[in-house]
C-alpha cells in the first residue's frame, strides 16, 4: 500500500498510482482511513456524486482553531447545499466571466512588468514569475494595497499545509496564526470598503445581494481567503509543474518556442493533466453510496486522486507522455461537479496569457539546476526552478 510520507513516492508518485489504478476499483487505505478512487471514472464519480459531501470537521481544541475552522466552514469549498448553493450564487454574481475578462489588461501589464524585471542570466521561475503573477492579480482584484502583497503568499502557504496527510505541530501552529492574521487583515479591508466602496472584488462581495440574501462577515472573509489561496496555489504549481515537464521534453519545448500563442490553451490543459497541482480531494458519504462497485458506508471517506485520474490509460492515449497539443483533454485538474473550481476561468486566462509572453521574451529558456520539489503530495509543486535565458 502507498506510503504518502515516503519522499520517493512524493518525488514521483505516478508509478505507484498506476499500480493502484490496476485494481480497477476504489481501494481502502488503512493509514488514511479512507477509500482511494484512482481511475478517471471513479475519481470523476466521487466529485459528482451528490451523496458524497465536502464535510468539514472542525479541528480541536476549538479555542485554538476557531478562526481556521470558520474560514473553512463558511467557505464555498467546505460547504454543501443549500449553503453551498447560496454562497456560490452570491460569489458568482461578483466573480463572474465579465469581471475576469476585465482583468486581462492587468494580467498582460503585470506579466510584462515581471518579465522586464528578470535577469535572463539566471532567475527562479517560481519566485520571480509563476508565484508573484497570480498573487498580484488576485490581490489587485480584491483591492489589496501593493505594499501588503508580500504578506499574502506566506499566510496562504501556512494555511494550505493543513491539507497534507500528516502536518507537523509546527505546521499547525503556523496555520492557526496565519488564519487569524489573514482574517483580521481582510476584515479591516471589508469595513473600509463598506464605508468607501471601490472598484474591487471586496466591495462587490460586500454589496452583492440576491433574493434579499447577502454574505455575512465571516462568509465574505472566508471567500476572500479562499480566492487568494485556491486562486494562486493551482496557478503557481500548475504552471511550474508543467513548465518543468516541458523543459524536460525537448520536442515539446520546440513546440512552445515556435507556436506559443497558438498552442497556449492546449498546453496549459496538458500542464494541469500531466503533473497535477492538486492530487487528493476528500469527500464523506452522507448516505450509503456505490462508487466503482465498492460500497461507501455513511460516514466513510473517499478521496478522488486527481493526479492519478489524469494519467488513466483508458482515457488518455499515451497518458505518461507530455503532449502540449493534446485535444480533447478531459482532465479533472480543476475538479468537477458542484465543487468545480470557481477560479478556473481566471487561472486559465492568467496562464494562457503569461505563457506566450514568457516564451516570446525568453525563447531560449532552459534549466540552470535541477528543480527542487516541495516535500508534499496533496499540493504538488516546486519550491525552486532555477533557469537561464
């Protein structure tokens, strides 16, 4: 059975996940205390089945985890209908396709600024490009002051470490502190925007209303924190994972160099499929449910293994090969069903805009050192990707 703490597995989980798929059905993992759905069909079914809920279990003791708990309990990601329906409807009125498309000039401007500030003789693709870009964009959307941007990524990284299989005591303490500081910060901005509305998403979320319903303070803060956390983690890791994969496949880099704008859309989807930024999404049975011929009893957990599903040989031809022109590409990197990522259109727009600009600025980009992986499985990414152009 898979050891999710093993660094060899974390470095390259795909051979072990391939063996797991060979079972052809969800498999019980004793250490995690849940079933693992590894095939595309089963993982997709887990995400779409309405009898499997995203049930948030508050962490104990409540006095130490209070803010962390409500940041999750009052977010779209960790709620189910009817609360989820209400929250998503309100948020989508503010975070809609028109709002996202209006950000394109900002994405182009921020990308150009980052590229202009880069020293081509040597830079970190994560720290100097992939990481600041989505942080700056979502911070701009929410109306965070430029001088406070440096606070956001550390808060986010501290909180999302709690999504890993076995966070350390230090990780837990840091998540508690980050949750409180992040919530307090957004609360101050929310109060200021209610008094002096601006052209930003916090103002929109504070004012949005449907059938007499509005977001309460906790819901608004939880939404902003979720948008920042989810809105850049997937973009940073998806871009970094995919770009390293492309750099390691010379034929694919040649395609990127020669046709960056033409293949940007399929390339980004293949980035997300080939080396998924999110590998495990957990659900709990609210009634006895069958997935892939296996019964999941009420209260039992089952996880969709997204990275495994995206390598399923029965769905993707040459699934272990990177193909930046792959079409169709029914990957589930953004999830599926009612919890399909609300930030997916923004992430796609960011990455399909920034990838061609990067390639046009630095067509001869190459690895300068072996990239350094983050030692985590659930959120898979790189700490450092040193390149030269």
